[in-house]
């Protein structure tokens, strides 16, 4: 299959969206209640039809179940983000810095069913020492009333 507009590209970093049922924001003390999805950004030239072809082809050739794979289009809206360096267990300290920034600048977190805690994993956790892991943490925000 030929994909219109195709060009060679580097596969982007793994990303994750995290949430907890019946909790506003993120409660790091109850990590066992986290739900998540992993995503990989696709170049703009990849259409939903191209994605469906790739899922079908991979399922057949590799004999793997790709039925959970979805083609998502996300509009995150207004967000704040920060670079976290270190193990995931130390994220609450970094998020506290981000929350202080929001407070000082007249914004609040705006977590909803569609606006989630978002992480972009810049380091390969299998190869890099946890103290050097780099993770972009992004939160949806809105102006404080």
C-alpha cells in the first residue's frame, strides 16, 4: 500500500494518559487505582484508513491481537507542562511546582473525562538510570474564576 505524502520519520516518544475514577486530579498515594492508555503520535500524513490497514497487516503477519489499537485525534486545549527528571515516584514534587506556578498566574487544573494527566517519556526506562529519566508532565488548565 502506498501512503500519500509519506516521508521517512523517527517514531516519536511513548506517551501516556492517566486518570483515576471518582478522583479530581491525580492522587499519587493511590497508584493502584490508576487507569492509563499509551499512545504514540503519528505523522499528519497517516490517515485513519492507513492506520486500519497497518493494524490489519500487523495482526495477520505477526499473528498478534491488535484489536485494542485505536486511531485517536486529540485536542488538548490550554495546558501547562514541566520537565520532570528522576523516577516516577518523585513526580508529586514536580507537579507541586507546576501547581504553584498555576496559582501564581491565575490558573487552575482542569481535569475532566477528556482532559487528563499526560506524560511524554523522553527516556527509555529500560536503558537509563531512574535518576536520569526525563518525563514531560502536562496538565489541562483554565483561567481561575
